[in-house]
C-alpha cells in the first residue's frame, strides 16, 4: 500500500476549522498515513504565530505571556472535541523550568500534533524520540531506524515538525519554517511514495502570486528548477526539503489546504 507523508503548515492549522479541514484531507486518501504538523500560524495579518509567542514567553519568563497561548490551544481543542489541558500544563512547566529556548519554541508543534492525534486516532510520535541530531546535523541512520521502528508498529502516525533531539535528549530545532524539512526527512527515511507539502497557495508560481495575480501554478518542476525559484525568494517551501527529496528522488507535491481539489505542483528529478 502506498505511503504519503503529508505535512500541513501553520496557516492550515491556525484555528479549529483548520484542524477539521486537515483531518478531512487526511481522511480523503488512506495513503496519507504519516502526518507532520506545524504550530498554529497567523489567523489574520496582525496576528502572531504561536512559535513567536512561545519564544517571547521563554525570553520574558512571564507566566502571564503564556495565557494567550493556552487560550488559543484550549479553544481549538474544545472546538474539535478533545482535551489538551494536561499537555498545556506540561508545556508551561517545560517553558518556565529552564528547559531552554529550543524546547519552548518546539511546544507549538508538539501541541498541534497532540490535538490532531486525539481527534483522528493517529498515533502520536514525539519527534524527540524519532528525529536525531548530532553536532547540529541530522543523524540519518538513527533517525531512519527510529522512524521505521515506529511506523512498523503504528500504521498511522502524526509527528510534530520543526524539532528533534540530540544524543542527550536535548531538544534541537531546524531553522525557522523547518517543519517542511521534517516532512521531507520523514519521507526519505520511511521510503514514502510521495511527500505532500500542504500550504496556503495553489502550488509553486513563476513569480509571487500576491504581487502578480492571475498566474497559474506550475504543474511540474525539477528539483533544480525549484531550487532556483526558492533562491530567487519564493517562500513556498523550505529549500532544505530538496536535499532529502533528491536523495531517493521522492516526489514533492505542493498543494493548497484551502483548495484541496487542485492538483498543485509536482516536483521531482
Ligand atoms: N513553527 C515553526 C516556525 O514558525 C516551524 C514551521 O512552521 O515550520 O518557524
């Protein structure tokens, strides 16, 4: 049976309706068996991403700053019909007990994946036990072994993006926007048939669709062409994805969570 690793970005998960929509997309295709999630992003232009709120919380050390984060996750959880209170308490404890900036910043992805696991029945896999760093770089063999071991036991998995851990169990982060990289890495490690990157645009465009409306997304691209488009400033995909996709020729499919009927852009060798 084919396996897709499907990653959903922050704008796709900014509110409860976003989580419900993501669950519908996942349910729509039984091949979507390995899900990677970002932290809730902005709901409107002047909003702040959960990751930024978490970083601020850790910097100020003010428990009051955690209230809006707590509220946002509690509201989402309540609306999708699950409880996240224990996990929120645990995250608050982590942040204010000096676990460090990386741990604090990672809690948005952690809580997103916890909520999705509870609402979907997909097994929660903590990236801290499955994505391993050594001297700031991915330990490929260890990560491969851990992801495959987990996927052999659980046939449907949801894992937080953006972080992993070093050999001492300390949380390490990918660069900002790095949940994309987690998805591509997971697809490489478990030999997935495709890596779906679900975002808030219809695919990859020749130029910024916000500045040049009316264009159609490109149907197919090579890794090299995509690399050049990303180098020119397109923010549709984290460029580090290409490294992991290239290694085995995994197709990357960029699709719009808000217009899931569209085919998106297919990127390959
Ligand atoms: N939440 C992280 C960020 O804001 C990672 C991601 O969304 O991919 O950068």
